[in-house]
C-alpha cells in the first residue's frame, strides 16, 4: 500500500477553479492506478476520475467530463485534479485513492487519503 496526502482544497465561487494534489509515499507509485472520489454531505461516495500508471489512459464521471482533468507526475509521486468551471454541486470532500488494479466507478481502492474539502458557492 501507499500513503496518500491530499492538498489544495478550499472555498471558491461558482465558475472558479481549484487544483487538488495528492502526494504519495513509496517507491512503487508508478505502478499504481490513481483515482479521485468525492463524498457530499448526506450522499454516498462517488467516483470522479482515474488515471493509469503511465498516465496515458484516463476516465471521468459524466458529471465532471470537460471540466476536470486528472494528471500525474511519477517523478514526484504526485497526482493532480484540475477542476475548472466549478459548480455548487461539486461541493464535497475529495479523496485520493490508489490501487494496483484498475480503478473503476465501482471500485474500492486499497489506499485512501484523508480527504480535502472543496466548497463551491453560488
């Protein structure tokens, strides 16, 4: 497993942007699929985005396609989530996740960060 620490959350107005970062420990970061999930108050956790170990393949939830971009820097053991055109419904705690297996919309990855709060006001 890897240890994950998210940063970059905060409060922003609708239409604004935020960039989340997730720093991972461990020498095998480049072997892991990395994903972002989120959980809004009173709702179940949901898949947001995933990136393959090489960075060549990505997948997004329909609700964020065209607005969010996931990327990774294997040299720095870091994965990013660039969030543009934010909406109030994007308000949630965002979690970074890692797994050696493919992360899908139904996955429960083996490693999780502590989460970072994103609040979007109208």
